[in-house]
């Protein structure tokens, strides 16, 4: 009986250990938003902007796992489209897509 209980415990322990093959396959990237020259366009709210960004990259088969937007950037005092708004867009993507995403102005978040 003790052997059966021991085997059940070992079996449960092995089942609870998962080898998640996707762990470590994603990376965070950062983009400093401009006032109006971003390739995905603009939005009134951060929620709408996150949706626009996800849709933009999904249209080119880049999966975005998470989008967050903060105001921790440094805004520029000019109002040209290429000036920085002070918002930062942070995406979680697959590491294999890093070169493509860098072509859109993103950098690896440190």
C-alpha cells in the first residue's frame, strides 16, 4: 500500500511539472510615440490605440501578446507630426519577430 501511495505522489508531482516550450519565447519592446507619424495611426484613448496597434501588426502576421501604454517618455515641445508625445508603447512579442518590429521603430525594453 505504501508503494502505491508513493507512486501516486510521484505521478502527481510529475504531472504538476510542466515543460512550457513557449516560456522565454517572448520579449518586451518599446516605442516612443510621435504626435501623428506612427504607421498605425492615432487614437483618442490608450485603449483604442492598443487595439489599433494590435490590428495593425496582426494584419502583417505579427502576434502581439500584450500592449501597455504609459506616459514615462519625454515629450518634445514642438507640435510637428514627428515630435515625441511623451507616451511609450510597450509590446510583448515573439523573439523571432524582433527584426521586423525594429523596422517599425521599436527597441528592446531594458
